[in-house]
């Protein structure tokens, strides 16, 4: 039996320990904000926080998530009012929206670790998250705005 905390709730899983955290979150728990993009941990659409760090949930096996704390986009703020989410809305960042949950989760982890990041730190932290629509300038602006507490 694997137990972990997801968005502040203790949950159990009694299945294949090699199942990816992504599919557990989506199929077993219904947290569909975490998107399947590439399945190879290259695009960032499936980014969640695992013990406070941004990780690609498609590359984390359930056995490796045992005993840990997971936060998805649904658990970042119960009202969608995290500073990163407010900045995203204020600057109309999303175009298609597919990558945005992963982008927001990556940005939130960056700002938690580095409250006032430099341009280089933003570029470095966000570089693994692909935006199919090319909204990178708005994403960078939103990270900067979120750093101010919006």
C-alpha cells in the first residue's frame, strides 16, 4: 500500500508501484489540471510540486511518491488566488491554455525558492516548460509580476 498526501489530503494506492504519478492524479483522483504532454518529462505540462519541488509527474513512479506531499494546480490555492495565478490573469498569459498549469506550477516553485529572481533565473527555471503558442514573453512578465506579490 502506497500512501501520500495530495493537495493536503492523505490518499492510498494499492496498485502497480511503477504507475506514473501523472496517471494516478488524473485517472484515480480526477485532478485533470495536470496535463499529459510528451510522457518523457521534456515539456513540463505535467508539472506538480513534490515535497515543494517542481517535478514532471509523468516521470515519477508511484513507488517514488510514497510518503511525500504532492500539490497540483488544483491545490496551489483553493480559490485560484496564488500570486502566480493572479499575475497570469492580470497579464492574460494563456493563449490555448494547455501548458499553463505546468507553467504556473513551475513559476510558483521558482518564486518559493527565489522570491525575487533575476531574468536569468526566470529563464533557467522556466526553460523546461514548453509553450506551444509561444507566450514566453507574457510568461516571463507574469513571473516578474507575481514576484511583487501582485
